[in-house]
C-alpha cells in the first residue's frame, strides 16, 4: 500500500506494467465510463419500454384474435344449428306424411317422399322399419341388402328406447345396395298405418356429410387452424382430417372438450400451444370445437416481435455510436490536458496548454496557463535573487581581506615606524587586527550592531592615520541598539564612499557622524558627512548599479542595499539625502532582531544556499 | 487501445443482440410447409380401389405438407417395363422424392439404384424393391397377411379339403417379359403372401393346395382363371385370393355359379368386396391399410427431404374382416375411406 502511494507521488509517473492494471485504468477513463453508462441507461430504457409496449400490444392482439375465433365458431355454431333444424324439419315433415297417410304403401305417399328426397342433396335415404327390424317401406328404388345387422345399429336401438328424435354418430350405411357411404342417421319411433292397422315403426333418415362439410370448410382459423364436430359421446362427427383420425394417424384430444359445453381455453397437450373454443349445439348435443394455433393467432405478436427487435437493434447501435462520439468529444480535451500536464510534470515549464473543447476545459487550460506563467515568474525571481545573494556574499568575502586596503594601511604603518612613532604604530596595528577580526567574525554573516560599530571605528582609526587628520568623526549609539543583530560590513562601504568621494577632495577638514538608534523596533543608522555631496543623477546611479569605486574596499553601496533588501525585505534598505557642497546623509533602516532571531535567519540562509 | 475498445463495443453489441433476440424468437418444431416439394408417387396400377385409396392417403398428406404430388401408374400391375420407364422419367424430371410400389422386386432394383445415384431418395410403399438404397418401406407384412388368410380358410374348411390360390403376377408366370435367366421378377408382396399362406397350410396334412393361378391385373382374367380352376378341381373346397383384382374375379366366379359350399378368403377391401362379404359370397377378407400407406409414404418423404430420420420399416398392419366384425365402428373406419 505504501509502495503504491510512493509510486503515485513520483515526479515522473511510470507506466504500470501489469496488463490487468492497464485494463482497469482504461475502464476507469472518462470516455469508457460515459460510454458504458450512457449506453446501458439508454439500452435499459429502450428494452423496458419495448417490453412494456410488447406486452401491451401482444395482450390486445391476443384478446382480439381470441374474440375473433370465438365469433367465427359462434357463426359456425349458428349455421349448423340452422342446418340441424332443417334436417329436423324434413324429418318431421316425413313423419307427418307417413303418420297421416292412410297406408304406408300408397302411391301418394311414395310420390311425396320422392319429392322430399329430391329436395335435398344431402338426404341419402329414408325408410321405415318395424321394431323387429323388418323393412316396411322406403324411398323408391332402394334394395335392401342381406346381413345388414340393423338391429344392432345405434340408430335402431336408441330410437327404440326413446320417443325423441335421435341423431346417430357417423357410420357406414350398409342397408341398401349401391355405395357404402358415411352418413348421420336421424331416427324416431313413429306411428304408421298399414292395411288400415295402426302400427309402430322406426323412421330412419340418412344424411351425408356434404352440407356439414361445406359449413365447416368455410372456417378459417389462421393457416393451420380448423374446426371439428363431436357428438355427445365424443365420436368425431366431422373433422377436416377425419380419415387420418379414423386411420389412427392423427389424434384429437377430446376429453377436456367433452367436459364443457361452452368454453375457451389454451391446450398444450400436443406440445404445441393451441387455442380451443367449444360451443354446443342445442338440439343434437354436438360440440363444435375450433382449434387455432397459438403462434398463428399471435402473428401480430411475432410481427411486433421482429419489429421491436429491429427497433432495439437500431436504437442500441445509435446509442452506442452517439455515446462513443459524445464521450470522445468530452474526454479528448481532458486527455489532451492530462498529456500536456504530464509534460509539465516532467519539468517542461514552457509547455503551452492550448486546449479547445468544452467551456470548463477551456477555462481549466487558461487557468493552468496563468498558473504556469506565475510559476515561471517566481522561478525566475528566485533564481535571480539567489544569484545576487551569492554574488553579494562573495563580494563581502572578498572585502574581508582587501589587499589594496591592506597594502595602503601597511604603507602607512611603515612610514610611521620610520619616523619612530611607535605609539601610533601600535594603535594602528591594533586597529587593523581588530578590524580584520570583526571582518572575519568566525565566518558568521550576522554580527551585533556593537561589533559593526567597533568595526567601523577601527576602520576610521586606520583611515585617520592615512588621511593625516583630514577629518574628524563621531559614533553615537543608543544602548538598546547595540545588542541588535545586523548583517556585517554594511557601514564600511558607505563610510569608505564618504571618505573617498566626499571628504578626500575637500579642502576643509571633514567630519563623519555615525548615529545608531532604535526607532519603532527598527534599527536606524545614519551616516552623515559634510563632504562634496552628490547630484541627484549620481544618487540614482548608486542604487541601480553601475559605478563602483575601484579604489575602495570593493564592496559597493549597492551591494549593501541589496543585501539588506534580500535579508529583511524590499521595504528596508538605504536612503540618501545629499546636497552638493553641503554633504551627504545615508540612512540604513532594517528591523531590529535579537541575537537568536538573527541566527535563525542565518540558518535559513544556509539551508537555502 | 483503439482496437481494444472497438472489440469491446462489438462484443457488447453482439451480447445485447443475442440477448434481445433470444428473448423473443423460438424455432417452430413442426414440418415447414412454406416450401413446395415435388414428390412422385408411382404405384403398380392406375385402376382399382386399393390404389385409389393409396392415392387418397397420399393426397391428404400432400395437402397437409404442401407437396406437389405427381401420381403415375401403368395400366397393368404386370407392366414392369412401363413402370421402369416412369421411374426414369421421374429421375429426369428431378423429383424431390420418388415413392414406389414396385411391380417387380428385381425388375425395378436397377432403376432405383439409378435414382439413388441421382441423389433422389426412394421410398417403397406396399411392395418392396430389391435395392439397398431404399430409404424406408411402408406397407403391410405380406407373409403375415398370407398366414392370416390361410388360418381363416382352414378354419372355414374345418381343417381338410382341396384349396386353390389365385395370386397375381409372379416370375414363373411372366415368360412374356423380356427378362429370364432366373432372376426373380415377381412383385415382392405377392410372393410374401403366397409364401405365408403355403407355409401355414403346410402344417395341415389334410389341406392340399391343388393349384396356384396367377392372374394379370384384370378382374375378367381372374374370373376366367377361377372358373378354370373350379372345372379342373371339382373337389375344391376353398379359394384364397391374394390381391384385390384376383379377389374380385374369384368372388364373381363363385357368385355367378352360385357355389355356396366353396369358402373363400379374399384380399383387400374394395366396396364391391364388402358387398360380396355382406352377401355371403366371400367369408372373410384380409385388409391392409392403403390410406395409411399413401399418407405415411408422403409424410416420410417430406421428412426425408427435411433431413429428419425416418424409420427403416413401417408396418401398417393387416386385419381379417368377416361379416361379424365388418360393422364395428373401428373397422368401419378402416374399411371405408371417409370420402367427401
């Protein structure tokens, strides 16, 4: 953990080597984040909306389809009811005529029956049998076969049991010569007269499937859907694939159908979803069953399906494209900024950040530019200041042992010695040695004001020998100021200046006054002379650079000013008041610091160098 | 980096797409009926109730599975050359599947191989053909049918007496065909039935099969042969006929001569045969399932096209029908096709 932290704080970011890390950092990038978020949100919304739409539409479509199917089956039911009613009517007419006819074998009845038979195409045969199964009468021209076993046939047995009209299941009519055909038989126990005698018999009428077929064929329940008819017992009366069912090639699950008279339900027993509608015919008890294939009912659903999936695909594609572009647009300037900043981080402060893009990013780059500019300025300043400081210190060091000054002083000492002025020689050498001691002051930069004043006193003593009492001097200092700290050798250059430029050329005796005082916690040292003075131009030149007295100790007045400014701040330093022929006053002002404080400043200086 | 993101995006798209589409779609599991298939049905003969019913079944399936059915048959069951030519035509016409009821087991073997070579699947219906390239056989077991016939006839004869068989085309009888050199040229179903019948009767020493007559496929010919047989064998007590035309001819001969004491077991279930059965001229008949044969042949043909596995052999069964059981509802459904 610590290791990682130290990595991230490196000046030059190093590229992590692991691929996994690389992936994760790529994944964390603004562009990927925006793309993923935007895409997932949009896709989620699109999917949810489409699902909701789908469900809503699908439900409505399904309901409509179901309603439609029910209506169709209802229609078929109605038609079949009419048809059955028609059959019943014919049967009743025939019964009427037979019952009312004086004799069953009368020619009139035969004629009427023939007419009745001719009226309907689906009417196959009509006949009257005795309850013992003996043939009484029938439509003209039909010949009874042998071995008919009619007594066991369902139409015969049921008619004998009830007095109601009964409808048989589909069966083969084997009674009469000719073709064997599938018929539905209607039968009833009736009364008839034969040779004046009233007898009971069974009237049979056979209908073929032509009309039922036609009625049911019209039912279109989708491409594969169909309708079929069951009788009460579950026998199939009609089925579009009747032969296949008879042959055992197809099955119809009739059990659930038989339980209800009126029902619509979804059947999955065949493995395929089928929508089944059941209606019951009142008179016969037949059930009409509509079978529609669920996937056909819901073609709308499937259409919707395909539409929605295409729609979703397009939306997703669009969203992805848009989000990739959008995120790229947002992320590119930021990435550029990041790259530029990396360059800056690697130390190239001159890099110019010039990123266009979103307003915020533009502003960011502008501010960065300003900041960089400021950093550059500060850096330049620091460099300049450090250089000046070094230079100043070097100069001070040089001035500590100025060979020219030493040579002049020693010359004066020799002259005095030659003249045998021993006392003066001693004073001179003493002053010189003290002067150098303070100059060096164990290499310390800071000394007390006392020491600085002693230093200048010694200097003035030496110089007074050299100038042969051409000037007088006084040093006045408040006691409080003596223990304050000061940078060393700040007075000597100014006094030197006063001597060489102010007093030396003067015909009269010169006077140098040095006053040190503490004022508002500031050390104020005033050095005034009564020398030649300076012009305003010269004053300016002194502080801004340029002329440096080669004859002096080498440390210029400017150096003093700069050193004070660097140590204490720009508000401190030197100030000049001068008048030609009147004299010059130089005032040094810097904050008063006790010894400890001064040391601190010294140490700081050391670390920064 | 660029390619990495591209692939990531692509992957995302694909994943989303599959997710979305898999939610909605599911493949239908029934036979696809959008495509029209060309199926050629070539049977032995273009007449006769039996073949009409086969055709009926085939047509029912054709309607159901959107099949363009081409029905071809020679005029006679013994016209092998014509049938071979028809198969060749079908190959030329590039039928999707050929359904064949071979008039001759060996006679059509070569042309079936030829069809298989042209990548046309061949399905056998009713009568097998001597080729290993046939995809499936749909029909009844002839041997079993022959045995059923024999069993009933022996029962009717109470286990003794002379028996005659009226069968249809067989190699021994078809000298007029260009074929010779000992190859079997009979129809497979005819052979099997005869074999079944003879093997069954062989167990009864008192039953003598005195003659086997082979008729071409005309009722008249069968009638004549039966008359001849009756003349030749005055002690004949029973007749077994082994296909529809033979049965009709034989029954007519018996009926016209009013021979009440000759028992007969017929084959197949034409309406006229039912009438004869009901009249008592014929005591029983062995029925096959022609409708199912036709239907299943076409259905399996479609499955072959679709690449669905089909069973190697489909036995549609045989049944013995007599006067007692002919009106049972389930038999009614077998005997009389529901025609509209």
